[in-house]
């Protein structure tokens, strides 16, 4: 049986792919002396903002390398978190989606650790300062994978559950209103304020937290 989030994932992928194609074609038509405007200006500002963000957190060398991933995962998580506004299920309310995103970040963290210490140094780090520390060191290595995936999943799912409960409750209240009791009149009045928080503000906040932790965790490995 296909999970309902799959339809949202496919739609988001199509929307983002078409958007990137349009932006790419628009950018190729620009000349060096031409000032970007409209969608091209938005794309330039987005790239500059994310590049500055990653460079500030990770340094010039590693920030430039990671800017593409950080920018891509931010826009995907943001759109996915806000997709509940369409009436469809937000992909990030499915743990499989957040786990995959966390696995990618986890692999990048391990790559950074190997790149900074070498493979032998990477393995040696599990047994420092003493051999028995291999167990806490192992769980310390896996902790970001669990933390990143569960934090994003839990926050998005909690918002979905709260809104579902709200609509159920307001629908029950509306049933007592004569003549229009079949229409969730109370929900229409109350829900927009909570949607503003859970589907917009929280959506941005959770996406920003994810890329912030990603960039910091990778940067820490290079600094060690």
C-alpha cells in the first residue's frame, strides 16, 4: 500500500524540478552587465544568502563546497514542511523522509571526519581515550543521525496532529450551530492563526535548525 506522503513527495519533486529548470533558463539569458530581476533576482539573493551562511559557519573552503547541499536541503525541507497547507500530507511528517535526510547529513559528517583525520585516525577515534570508550564513542557518532531525524519528524508530526485534533474539535462545536452545523464554521475562524505558526513559521524554523546543525556538525569535524 502506497503511503499518502508519496504523492506529496512526487508533487514537490516535480514542482521544484520545473522551478529549477525555469530559473536555469532565465539565468542563462542574463548578461554580465544585466541586473537580474524577478525570479532571477530571487535566485541570486537565495544563493548569496546560503553561501554566506555556510561560509560563516564552516569557513571559506568547506563552506563553498557544502553550499549546494545546504541550499538544496533547506528549500526542500521548507516546501515539504509547508505542504500541509495544500491539504495533502507533509512529507516530513513521515519518519522515512526525515531519516533519509539525516542519513545524508550523517554520511557527510563521517566523510568530514575521515577527511580531517584519515581513515586510520577515524577508526582510532572510536577507542579514545581508552579502549572501553568504544561504546559511548559509537553512540556519540550515531547520535546526530537520531537527533536530526527525530527532531524534524517530531515537530512536523506534532503540528499535524494538533491541527487534526483542532479541526475535529471545532467540527464538533460547529455541529451545535443551527442551520450551518454541517459546516466547520468555528474551524475557519480559529485555524488560520495556528496554520500561520505550524505550517509557516515552524516550517521555516525547523528547516533552518536542520541546516544550522548540519553545517555546525560538519564544521566541528574539520576543526578537530
